[in-house]
C-alpha cells in the first residue's frame, strides 16, 4: 500500500532518477564489498582452483600460459586460462586472464568477450573488493540473463567468499575446506 511518503519521494526524487537513468551505462556493472581478510588470502581465495571451488564453482581447472595445470593451490596470473563449472547450473565457462599482478588485481574475459575486472585495496583495516563487468551486450536476452539472472547469484557468491574469509564457513560450500 502506498502512503503519503511515497508521493513525496516520487515528487522529490523522480527528476533525479530520470536524469541519471538517461546517462546510466548499461554495458557495465560494478559492485563493491568490504572483507576483513589479508590481501594475499583474498587474492588466493579468488583465483586458485581449490579455493574457488569452495565458494563459486563446482569445479575449476586453471592453466598457465603453456597450458599446464596450475594445480589446486596456485592462483591465476596473467595469460592463464580457465575452465569452470557453475554450482547449481550445468554451464561450463572457458576464458583467459588478460591482466594480473598476483597481488591486488585481475582482469579476465568471461562468457565470450565480456570483461571482468577485480581490484582489491586496503581501507580502514578492511579489504574493499571491486568487481566490474563490462562489454555487456544490450539485447533483451543478455539484459535478462545478466541483470536479472546472474547479478543475484554473483551477490550470493561475494557474500559466500566474505563468510569463508572472515569466519571459515562458506554458506554454499560444495567441498570441505
């Protein structure tokens, strides 16, 4: 039920939202989260196959530039390739890392030529993780699948990683730690 406050908000902020939606870049999506963890644990937790299987994928194989298996505990670096199978979804993703410094950032292609950039920085005894997806197609299927389909799943995975790094328990754990 709408109350008098709804009308007030609509009148007060309606022009602001309309003006900003006109300039909204639908080809990219960004999220930020704060985690109490060491930078090295966060990077390894995001990009070694054994760690990514605890919070994001049902299985992961990461390979180096020479197509050799990195093993379960080595984090991906620049010019690596990956094969990942989603938890709860039959899809398999293949891609490559484009940029990485092994410490606080990694960029890789995902679902074709889409680009995902992960950057971490320390701020007030926390790590701020920024995840940016770009080159999002603008057809109706992509809008539906990415904005409505994968955004909630990605948000759950970030919460799962935060739980794993801060308390040792991943909510969606498929394999024992």
